[in-house]
């Protein structure tokens, strides 16, 4: 895991800020469904409720909260020369109004780097141009999940989500998403 | 009187005769006009009657791709590129140390109508591709090889063809055809009376029909109307039609129609028509790339595709090919020396027919398209269909299934029944289905188990039960649950008492342990606590279309699903909680090059990245410590994968479903008649899955952990938290929400104060670095 290999960086002054940021973010799920977003109520380990087989309380011992992992230094996703060339091509196609071919070109790039959030954001923007805010939103959330550790990419993901919400008239949620993007931008 | 009477009679007779002749003439004229109409309509119509061509995914080449020089050569050979010393024409390559120069063919893609032929230099080491340059030495960021033609969708009556334009035909072919089949083709008017007389004379001498005097035009007509009778009436009809065609169309049009029309072989229920397809069928490469000996071989086959079948009767066809070459040299079409050199060449026919290799995959493509297209559009409109099939993955899947089932045959319970299997492989993030195997007889177009075998999913349902439990916020991977006897009163009054596979009970265990060891009783307990409606709803969200009845037995996987449905469900787990409709078809392009339909990538969030990560992390432990651990012996040492085994009650079906960073594979093994196999998912399907994954050259599962989760280590048996530094083999890593309170295991690393001090120490060390 990435935090295992956290190299010593110039993280001293930012460290506390990062922790605070993450703590606020930890509460807000990027996902709207299902309603019972996973939070971690104290005592999650000895739940109560109806059922035929109750989860067993652990043997008595001091229960301590699992701490937040030390933050890895922020990373920054980049495009490889191959995907960069495809993104350029997609931009040219989109510029000429050829959105479907642009999307097909971005899918080529995604097959090469499926875990690069920047490509999902690009594809989400094409979906916005195609007037498909639902898919733009979903791509933004996919990008966000992949962008962990890269505040820039996270901010871009939130901006895409914000735009997709605004198009659908969900202005309050859009403003919230923009706020998250803003907070992340200052972090990097 | 008598004289004038006979005169009168004679006049009447002649008038009558004239009327009859005129009448016959009018009738004959109408008949000829009718035949003329019939044959010209057929000729015009045929130009556009072409089955849809189906293509695999093209291989993308770029610096950094893990493709060695040897792998690249293998991929080029799959596309029938020839290794040469000097690059001459497209479809060849040469190897110069670590550099491979490729004369790339022109190609068409789903999103690019015509990519011209070009020369590339690819430098590749064992690690992969280092650079790709064009003929001017300019770096190319990305280039793709042309997509492999994997088959076509031909009509029920079985005529398959690839239509070629005159520019795609080697000039030798029409010359050879005219020389061998119809010497006066360019001068006669559709029929050749001298040839008919010659044939008659020879046939009379031989006492049987040895030679036909048909011109190419007559053969063309014969092929259009497929009438096997050898009657005089039919011959006359054919002759009239041939003259009619000759009058309407140029010799070049007729020659080209002939080249695209004529029957050249049989492949099961598929009839190979035209030289374009015959070239692919016998040599696996485009017609334009055939050399003299190959052209001569196809011309030899024209006379009798069954009698001169190059795969069944190589000696016969060889003798006739050499005769064709001699004739060509005699008539001065080729040099004597070239003909002699060509005679020395082997037949060069591929072992298996190219195309139609992957019947289960093509079946899936056909079903996808039938939703949007009429049968006739697919078989006649000349569509080009671009799919996601990856030939390399498909080969690995076939090989893994064939080999491991052969091994299992030796241990099976029912020697008379044939153990069967199915495999589906996807790229989880794109939802591309890259390989499908529907039977251990991989080349057989029969019952497609990947799509149609609906079997109990067994323990494959468990990850979705725990995922639903995590969503309630009341469970996590370390939650201790009771694996103890359960008795559930059913609606019909009976009592359901499920058992573990081993018929033992395991007492209190953490959830990660219950999943990894696939404990039934613990899972039923959690499932009943969470509630059947919620679990059913989760399965629906992940893409299960036929939702099961909400009976407690569903918790142990009585739900019947196909391997493809399992792939859809698990794809959501492999894709971080995003559902992506699995797709085989990327695009459909019309004969004129217009994009008709695209199947764009779609994602839908169906669970939070957090709960999916927690479950996936537990599925990693299935492979490390649980029922999937045997795969470790086969997989590369550091490859991280996650998966789950499944065995339905009484061993009827066994499953394994799992994923790496770049691939998801689902394997089913069982009997068609639903006999118990005697194997579990771990002993039956797992070895196939492991061999397949090892062969794919896949990447580790390393999804980023959501920021609201933390990794922690617990004791596998008790669920108590332990310090990572505790070198106890019984500890496992899990992901839980930050702040989850977990009791510490006394003893090793149990002192939390101590661990805080240690952490602080580490932090200070980091700062000082």
C-alpha cells in the first residue's frame, strides 16, 4: 500500500493541515446511494439487532480506535506519451464537434491506462458536451475514487461533478462540490 | 379448282406457320427478356450481398507496453505477416537484433476509415517496447496493428464471402483463371462454341463427362442460380443468360464478379465463396498478398473444391496446382523459371481454417446485434463489426480449460459423462468482454455454457452478503461472528438446518475468516441479520437481472446464474463499485464506412468505493489464506489478486471468480446433466482460473484505498488487533473505516501506548531523513 512506502518528504508543515482536511473529507461520502453511507459508529464491532446469529462481542480487552494512516506525500497523475497523443487527438475531434469519435479515442486511452483519473475526467467532459450529465457525474466519481492521493486530480473530479450537477439544476449540490474542489486546490 | 384449292390451302398453311413462328418468336423474346432481367438483377444485387465481417480488438503498440520482441513476432504471425530478409510489401517484417521492422498493412478501424500502409521500426527488449519509429526515424507515440478478422455472420443457407475490389486482386489471378478455365474469355460473347465442341468430343472419347465447356460467364450464372441438374434445358438457359450478361457488362466487371462469387470450399455448414475469403480460409492472409504458387493453388481448387480440398487431399491439389503453373508458363503469363520455382514451394495452407475460431464469442456478438438488427442486415449488408475480443486472452482461456479438464478427467466420478466447463474474461474498468469459452470443445459451435448454462452460484454469493452487511455500518472485516448451528423456520413450516462443507462448526471467527474459508453457518447468520431484501437489492444493483426468490437458502447460493451473469456481478467488485454493462461489440460500421452504432463505455456507481474496497481486501485474503490459496503455486510470486470459490450443494457446480488489476475471470466446471462432480470450486475451477491468470500476463490488484479507510492487522482466528510488526503468520491485513474500535490482542504489540511511541519514533525518523 502506498502509505507503507511513504518516503520522507517535505511534509512537516503540511502534515497537520492534511490530517485536518482528510478528517473533514472522511465524513463526506462521494456517493449518494445507499442512504446508509458507511460511517463507523463507535462499537461497530459489537452490533446489536435482530437476527438468528448475533455478531459476537470480542473478548474483553482494551478497544482502541484504528488510527488514520500517515498520509503519503501527494502524488500527481500524468499521461504517458501514448495516452497524451490520444487525448490530443480527442481534443481535436471534440473541437470539430465529433464527440462520439472523441469518446472512442478516449476509450482507447482508457484501455491503456484504466486507472488514470485524468482520462476519466476527459471522458466525463465529452459526456457533458454530449449533454449526458448523468454519465459525466458517474465518470467524475470514478475519477475521484482513482484520484486518492492526488489533490489536483481530486479537485478536477469535483469540478466535473459540480458541472454535471449544475446542468441538471442541482445548484446547491453543485456549490458543495465546487467547495470541495476549491479546498483541494489549495491543498496541493 | 383443285389447283386453286391447294393454292388456298398452301397460303393458309404458310400464314399459319408464320403465325406460329411469330408467336414462338414473341414467346422466345419474352423468355429471353425475362432471363435477361433475372440475371442482370442478380448480378447487380450480388454486388452488395455480403455477410457482416467481425473483427477482434486491434493490438495497440506504444513505448512501455509489456510486449517482448518474441511476443510482437507472435502477434504479427497471427495476422499472417511473413518474416523476410528485405521488406518489400505490406504484410512482412524483418528482425534485426532487438529491432523489428514491420511493413504495416493498410487497415480500417472502428474509428478510422483508412490508415495507409507504413513502415515501422519497433525496438523491444524482454521488458517490453522501448521505442517505435516511422521510416523517417520520427518517434510514434502509439500505433495499432490491424484487427484480426475472427469470422463473419453469414446467412442460414451458409454462403460466406469477403468481397474484394479489382485493386485488391493480384494481376496474376484473372490471367490464370482465363488461361485455365476459359481461354477465350476476353474475346467471346458469353459462350464459346469451340470449347463446347472440344468438350463434347473429349467427353465422348472418355465415355463420361470429364471436361465442361463452360465459360467463366456461364460458371458465374450457374453459381447465381445453384441448379445442380445437368439438363439440356438448363444448359440453354445458362447460355442465354451468359450472352445477356456479356452484352450488359464489361469483361472486367464479369471477372470481378466471378472472383467474388465462385465456390471454393466448405467449412462445416459454412460455404466459402470468392477468392477473398478463400485466401483467408486457406492462407490466413489477404488476397493481395498471395504469391504465384498460392494463386495457382486457388485456381486449381476452382475445378472441384471437395475433390481438390487442400487440407484433405494435398497430393491431388498439388498435382493440379503444378499443372496450372505449367499452363501459365506455356501461355507466357509467367516466366518458365518462376513457374518452376513456384512448383518447388509447399502448399502453404494453414492447419486450421482462419476465422470462425471462436464460436462462443461470435455467438455473444450475434446475440448482442440481433437486438438492434434484422438477420438480413447482418448477413447481407456488408457491415463491419468491431469487437473487444483479445485473441491472446482467448487462447489462454481455451488452453487453460482444455488442459485442466483433461487432468480432472482422470479423477472424475462418472467416467461415462463428460465434464464440461465455461470461461468468461473481462477488462473490469471498461467492461470489455475479451474472451469467452463455451465448451471444452473450443472450436465447436454448439451449446454455449458461458451464456446458457444456468447453475447454482453457491458461495459466489457471499461477497455480496458481506458487502450488504458493511453497508449497514454494523459490520466490518474484523467483526466477530458466530459459526454455529442455525435452524430457520421456513414459510412452509419446515425447519432449514444448513451445514458447513466440512460438517463442522468453527465458533467465533472474524468476518474476513468466514469469507476466506467460505463458512456457511457464519454467513447465514450475518445474512439473516442483515435481511434477505437488502441482499437481493444489492445483487440487483450489481446487475443481476433475474432477482431470486427471497428464501434463506439463497444465502448459500441456490440462485441460478450463467457464467456471464457472474462476470457482470463480479465486474462491479473488480471495478471499485461501478457497474459497467459488459460488452463485446464496440462499433458497427456500414459498408460505406458510416458509423451505425456504438456501444459507448458507461459506468454507474452501485456501491461506495469504501465498502467495495473493504470486501475486495477480504477477497485478497481468500487467495492468501483461504479457499483460493492453492492458486499461489501457479501465479507469479508478487501478483496480488482477489477472488472467491463457489461450490453448489452436493458438488454439482464448481466455480471460481476473481480478478487482478486488469482482468476478471469467471470459471465454471460441471456436468451438463447436473451430476455431482465430486470437486469443489477450489479443486475444480480454481486450477483453471489460476493457469489462465498466470498466462494472461496480468497486473496486480492495487486499487487506491479510500481516504476514510485505514489498513490494520488482525489475528485471523480471533479477530483481535495486532501490531503489524508482530511477525505472526496468523495475522492478516484488513481495511476498516478510520476510527473503528478494535480490541487489541494481548501480548505481542498489544500495548497501544507502545505502538503510539513506535509510530512517533517512525515519524521522527522520517523527519530526520
